[in-house]
C-alpha cells in the first residue's frame, strides 16, 4: 500500500549551509568518488542557479500529479522536492500554483523526471526546476504513490533526507550519511583547485602542474613537427 | 495538385485580443479540454515570449523552403505562420530575410516542425520562432506544396484560420469555431486560479483547498511517522 | 602510435580577420556550397556568441580527457580547440580549469562532440563552448590519442588549421585551402543580402524580388479564393 | 463529452480485397501522391507481414487502456484497430488477452502510437501489431476517450473507416473517399514496375530506362576518369 | 574502494524453478504491483527467449569492461549477470569470448545497460543478451568497480541475488525477499487469465467479463449511431 | 561542381577474399586499432548476414535519391554501395527496383545513412542493407551530388575503394592502403581467439588466462565474503 512517511532525518544545518555556499555539482560529484549524478537530460528551466537541500521524495503515476499535492505538506523550509515516475510519461506535472505553495513553505526547488509548465512564471518567481522537458500537457489526480520512500530518479537512487545539490550542470545526490565527509572533501578540493586556477591563469600548463609529461612519454606519445617535414 | 487558398476565415478581433492578453498555453490547453498541444520538441528560440494569432498553414518538401515564400504573401498583420513538412528533415528552412518580410507584414511569429537559422538576428529583431531544432543547413526551391490547407504539424491538426497560442511552454491550437467559448473558459479559469494562488501563497494547502484528504484516505493512503519507529 | 603534430598551417591573418568580423555560420555554409556544417546537436552554452579561428584537433577516448591537456599546449592565440571522441560517450570532458588555461593562451573557444561542465563559470568567464550535452560526469587520464591529425567531429571532417566558424546557429568548418575564396563569396553574399533585406523590409515580396511567380505557375501551383466558393 | 460512434462507413469489399492482395505500403504511399505515411518509429512486432483493412479509431489517456476495451466491441471482421494517445506515454497498452478478443472478432491487426506487451504470444498467435515500443508496463482503466472519431496517430490524420495498409515498411492511411482511385493507381504502378524490374534484372540501367543522362548533363554533372590522372 | 562480494544469497531453488517455467515479464511485473521493470530500451538480441535467475551485479566504467571479467568468477550455474555503467557510454562491452566463459559456468544470460557485439555468434550459441545497443566498439581494462553491490541498471535498483526475469517484452527484477510471494501471485494471475482467455476466445467481451458498462456510463460515455444521422 | 569518378582503385582480390571469409566487424575493428566503425544506429534489415567489398561512395541531397541511380553504373561485381546525405533527412531512398539493378551487377549490399523501403522484398531477394531507419517515404530526382569522392557516412570517413565489412554487429571501413596488413592482423587475432575460446569453454577464467589478478590487486580491488558477515 502507498505510504507517506512524515518524519525523515535531514543533514545537520551546518552541513547544509556548507553545501549551500556555492559548492557546484561537478565538485560534489568528484568529491564523493564520481557517483550520484542524475541523468544529463534533467536541465534547469533558467540559469544561472544553484541550490542545495534535503530531498523530499515522491512517486507519481503516468499523467497523474496527485501525489505532488500530498508531498507539498511534507516539505519544510530548505527542502528540495524530488519527483520520480512509476512509468515514463511526458506531461506538465507541475506549474505555478504548486510552485506558489512550495515557495510559501520555503522549499528551494524541484527536481522532476518528467515535464514542467508555466516556466515563464516560475522563472519570474525565481523558483528553479530541473526537468526532462517543458510541456503544457495537463495531468489527472487519480492514483496513489509513496512519499518519502526511496526512489530511482533519472537513474540515481535517492532516499528521503539525502542531500540534493543542483546547478547549471545538473543534479547530484549525496547520501545523508556521507554528507559531512563529502563536504570536507569538497572544501579541500575547492582550495586545491583555487591554487591550480591561479597557476593556469598565469600561463603554466597542466602537463607541468600535474607532471604528466613522463607518463605520456612512457605510454608512447610521439611529438613530430609536421606530417610532411621537408 | 498543390493549391494556395487566399481567402481564409479568422477569429473575430475581440477574440484575438482576448487571447493576446497573456493567456498562457497551459491555460488554453486546459480550458479547451486538454487537447490541441503541439509536440513538446517545439521550443521558442528566445524567452520569455507570448503570442496569439490565426494560423496561415504551409507545407514544405524535405530540404525545400519554396512554399514559405509563397505563404508569406498570404499572411496579414497579426497572423502566425505554421509550417509542416511532408517528410521529416533537418534543415534551416527559415532565416532573417524571410523574417524581415514577415515583420514587414505584421506577422507575429513562426511555428515550424523543422529547423531555423540566423537565430541571433531573429532574437535581436524580436521575431519569435518555435522550431524543432536550430540548424544552418540551407534549402532549395524546387517542390510545390499547399498553402492554407489543413496540416498536421508536430502531431496536431491545424486548419487555416485556427487560433495559435505560443509561449515559453510551447504551442497550442484552438479551432476557430471554438475560439470564443475557449476564451470565456480561459478567463473563468484565470479568475479561479488567481483566488487559489492567494490562498496557496498564504500557506493553505491544496490538499485542503481542493478537499483531497478524504479521497486519499478512501483510496488507501497511509501516513506513518517513520519507517523504523523506535 | 598516437602522435602530436606541433607545427600546423593556419589561414592568413587577413583571412581570419575577415571571418572574425561577424560572418555567420549560415552565410559561410551557403558561400562554400552548403557543406561543412557540424551536426545540429552541437549547441553553444550561452548566446549570443560568434567566433572564428583555426582548428587545433584532438581525439579523446571515452570517459578520458587526457589528450585535451596535451592539446592545450599546441594552442596559440586565436585558435579554436576541436575535440572528437573515438567512441560516443557522455561525460563532462572539460571544465573551468582547462578553460582558464585556454584563456591564458588566447584560445577563442571549444567545440566538443561530448559533454562539458562548470558552464556557469565558463559563461561568467566568457569562454564559449559548443557541446553535445552539459554533464558533470568526471573523466580519467589513461588513454593516448592524436593531436592535430584529421578527425571526424559531429559528422564533419576537420583538418588541423581548418577554419572554424561558430555562432548561435552552430558550427561550420572551412578547409584552409578554401578559406580565402570562401571569404570573398561570403562578403559578396552579405552585400547582396543587405540589398534584399531593404527591399523586404520595405514590403516587397521575395516572390517578386526573385521572380518566382512564373516558375511556380509553370510547375502547376493553383491559387483559389477559398475551398468552398459560393 | 467522450463519444463512441457505432456506425461507420467502410470502403467496398472489392476495394478492400484489392489492397489486401499484397499492395505494399511504399506503393500505396506513392500511388496517392506521397502522403498518408505514419511516422517511421511504428514498427511491426514480427516480419514479414502485410495487412489492409478499415480503421477503427480509438483515443486513450496516458497509462490508461480502458478505451481499447470499448473499441473492441466496435470492431468487425477485417478491421484494423488504430490507437492514439492524448499525451505521449510509454507503456504496454495491449497484450495477449485483448489480442485474443480481437482475433475472435476477425480483426486483422493493431496500430498503436505507444507500447505493446506479450509480443512472444502475439507472434505465436499471428496477430500483428505496429507499435512505438515493446514494454511490459501495465495500464489502468480510469479515463474515457473517443472511439471512431478522427485522430492524429504517429503524425497522420486518420478518420474511422479510412483504409489502413501496413507491412514491413510501416503504415499508411488512405482516406475512404480516395480508396478506389488509389487502388487503380497502385495497380497501374505495379504493372509498370513489373516491366521495369525485368529490364533492370536484365542489366539495363535506370539511367537509360528513365532517360536521365541528358538531364544530368544539363544540370552540370561531370564524369572524370580519376581524381589524379597520370 | 571497489569491492567484490563473493557470497550472496539467492532465492530458493523451488522459487527459481517456478519463475523459470515460463512466467512472463508482464505477468511478474503486474503480480508484484507494477514495479521493477527495467527501461524499455533494453532489448533481447534474439527472440523468442525467456530466462529467470538470480542477479550477479557488476559496475563498469565508460569504455572499460574489466569488471565483467571479475564478475564471471562470481557467477554460478543458473545466475544472470547484470551490468550497469558508472557513466553512459556506447560500446561493445561483451562478446563471444566472455559468453563462452559464462556458458561454461551455466550462466543463463546477460542484462547490460550498454552495447554488445558478436551477436551472430551469441545467437548461434543460444546465449541471450538484453542490451541497449549492438555495437562493435572495443573497450579497455583499466578501471575497477564493484561486483555484487546494489546497482541502478536501466532505471531499476537491483541487489545481488534479486530475481531477474527477462523475455521478449524486456526485463523485470523481483527483490529476493518478495520472490516467493510474487511467484504465488503470478500463478494465481496465470490461472485467472487462462479462464479469461477462454471466454474472450469464445467471443465474450471484456466489457462484460469485467463488468465495465455501468462504470463507463457513470463516467459519461455516450454511444451514438453516427456523427451525421439522417 | 558535382563529379563522378569512374576509375577507382580496389583492394586486391586475394585481400577481398580474405575478408569475405567471415572476418567479423568486431575483429576487423580491433585488428586495425579500434577505429573505422560507422555509428551503431546503422542496422542490417535482416540477420544473420556478413559481407565485405570495396566501397562505391555516393552523396545524396535530402529527400532526393537521384545520385544513387548514377552510382549504380559505377558499381562492379563484389562492390558495396555506400550512401551519405548532405543533410540529415528521413526517407526511403532505396527500394526493390534499385536493388534489382544492383543484384544484376553483382553488388553485395548497401550501406545508407538514411532510410530504406521494400524491406520484405529485399529480404526475400537476399540483398542486405544497413540503414538508419526503415521508412516508405518517397524521394525526388532533382539534385546532383558526387559519386566516388570521399564522404563522411554515419560518422566515419570513407574513400572510394576502401574496404567495407558489414555484419550483424554493424559496419566498419578499412582504408584500402591498410587492407592487406589489417587482414593479417585479423587472422592472427582469430587464431589467438580460437585458442582462448577453447580454454574458456573448458572452464578456465579470463582472470587467469590474461593474468589479471595481480593487476586487480595492485589497483586495490578487495574481495570480501559478504557485506554483513556474522
């Protein structure tokens, strides 16, 4: 039977604040060992944008957005609503009315493995959505589904309370258990990259910074002046 | 034999004005019973944008834009040109010269089930196009086709003079016979949504506004505190 | 064995300057006989944008961006880096660190038949990329490939030193041997189009400007007032 | 309101018999002026196969096959059931039980702009289906739709009673009004092709049979022995 | 760190035997509440085919099939090997040599969210593969990944030892905990369908067998003789 | 100007015979250093099938098959006709009449980066085609193109006279200059694989045959009995 779990665990405020401060999706994905990315077909409806927050998970039937209405009530300030479909279907499951309700609750954004509509209004409101398509097709309210149970969304497994980070590059999930350590890795990575960025901006080559020349040579890379030397 | 119909019926000015005043594609589609949407792969070349106007219909052969030149002459101020292909083909059937000609005639925009080019210039000119792709591939002028005959464009049947509404969400067609009554439904819907929007912005839940709780319970939805209660 | 060619021929400065001055992809493609377009799935990460410059070509293995690091060193000011895959693979082969390095060398942009990441930063930096997708997926550095050998990228054959022109409409390649004559054709075409644009803006029809009416009639096009005349 | 039309007009038996006798989809499409093809993504679940018969049309909601059950009752011996979706959705709307019922009524096959399941059993039964995908995903029975009203299926407009011809190449629709004259054109075309086939099999070239050499020369085609003659 | 789990729990032999006896993917999917289907793009390389067995799970890097070699050793007679990618990539990760090894171990088949090659030989050998594509592109052996850890494959979560059922309709996973009860539901469903099949074959309508007429009427379905009655 | 080259160089008969004797596409691709594959969307219209022969190259305009008629005359016994499009377009550019003509000339098959029709007849005739789609859409005869000039087909560069090998796995091209040495590599590879196949069939593991265990350990792969040992 479909079930709504009302009480989920979220990462600590300090951890959330750390991710909120502009840690990008690419960085988070690298820092946790290159996993957790949702499929690249999920695109933000406007750019630039960056959000981070715990996932409220929701499952909907094809052409039916009823459970999104149910999920809204489970959302708290700072959350990110994540919607998966039980069967792939185009359609605009979400529009400006639902967004108004989520904004009233302080929700940061929506990730949905389907279509969204009213995108001009959503953009004006500053409510970000990562979706598979933009489509005005309406939905019905007939079929139950789970809220706050584990889902697979755009190829990634997401548990309620997992940390979602989303920006112009897409969406990544960090399991709540790993959130703190991944944050630390992200920050170390950022510091390291800042240093590299300065060197590269100054004209140094990554071939030298990362000491790649010997390995390239060992693997057999040959440099020649031109194909037809005279 | 290919034919050009020069005299088509358009919806009344008052009706056109009604749709022109910002009635969105999602609203129109809902108000006419969830039909008339063109496929979601038709996307506007810039956003935000909203237009409404009667359709001039045009059929072109693959890789051949000759009939668009013929269709231009049939366009009047306020019209929307809608182009279908007799066989799916990538290509940039339309660019800034044709747009210049349409702008000179007061045409509001183009809907084309194919590619468009010169999109930087079109954006600068403020001439909106909803297309399947952006592609510079040129076309020839060899094959005839119909102008102002019924077409199927991006999966929707469109008759000349039908009302086209297009915005950031996509494109919808309203048959000219239904335009007046659909306008009334749209306006009623907008009024109703305005009310709902205020309630939702104030923190009320759609579960309560639409009285969904009993029906959810009757269908068997269960609320539990957590999966592993202690 | 994989090879890096360090010394390639580039088109003359004057020719490059000619293309740099806003000759669009559609114009170039038409002027060289409707060839040389890369596939339409290559899209710029921001718009509007226009670049032109000689190609540095680079081949990478699936999920491996090592050779891009090698290719950076071969890039000179004004060049465009063009990356092909030996096997189709999603992934973010390129991000803000590599872009910082290319900017330091005066490179104008990147064309890549794969994914790119850090697009918010790249947009802020004003470093344009034409890519197949935007995806944060990381890559490894294990496999060699050629730099500055001929490649097929997005369906088009590209030799090192060929001229790349890229804008909102996509990407086109001009062989270095043809660059000068294509430039002349482009300029002639632009002049001619400017004239046409004025006529069209003044309300003349392309049917008349291009003398199409007789040919349409000869092919059998019929004009009728309406389908159901009374 | 959704409606079921019980009494539709079908083409004459003699006309149906003519199409039934192996007139292929390509021939029919050519004979009626290269129109009427459904999109190429509709593929038969087994090959070789050829059917022809009048269309019973049916509209279903996403993830909902209820109206197929309603449409079955409207099918007579020799008919072809054609199912369109009001919104694109993957799913297996049709399986062996519905096929058993259609076979009991003498229906020749199914054309569906969606998924089908139980294809091993359908193949064994010899009941052909042209579908967009093969997928086991189940559907519900909640939403009404029209039966025997005009539909757009896979990009083609189909009226109830129109003639459907389907084979290994795909599906084509012939309006019932045109069926008789199209049959005559098909037969003429077949006779003509039979003659050509003999000539070609005997080694004559189409360049000569269709007298193309002068036109090719006039358009400027050049024959050269080799690119680098010595 | 990547890990190989050597000791996994498999469903009981009797349960496996039950599924092996021709329970189709559609039936299993329905019997477990319409869940567990892998994406419809996974297609068998030959038809008809039906297998059932416990999953050995394996993760591979893009363009790298090393871990399949590692996974082979973990396979026992009756198992099904299931391979997911850490990043989407075309390529032929599996061919006749690996198949020979799996056949020697009694493995029933392969499910892979990528490409396969040597399909003529695999077909001859009678070793079934459900794959995303058929492609000869070779892979390397450089990157580690997990074997027998939970994976997401073609959109479905799969744990080692879960039951995989695959046939012409696609692939479904049943969690090992549910396997026994799902088997019972499948058998009940089969018995019930057998009865229905006889009724339908005898000409009874599903409208009557399932008592749908009243509900259709209540929802408002109207029957009319024809659109233009005289 | 479009040109037809009548005199091309083909690989030696002995080399062709070597490839003809069942060397598969995967083997050839590996033996020549993992290059030369055409895109995986090219699929044979029937299976199993294997051909090898020199390429006659041909370019056609969108929706226009005129140059195929021209190319037929350039084909000799044993050749493979390879057709590229100047712009992507769906359509059935080739059917049973052209096939009859090619069969009369001893041509082995067709590779076309577009659609094909009459596939039931082609299958009956035993004339293999590798195409992007099967579609009945007709074409015109209006536009010239090159025959026997280098083309890019499905992402691969092909010169006239290059060796084409095609089977159930797809299509690969070998440059005529490399054909002899690639043949030798293929044969060595086949011999080596035959040996491996026997070992694997006998139950030996590739982990041992290829000595992978130490390298896996060195990279850090860990074997554990189970995730939750008691």
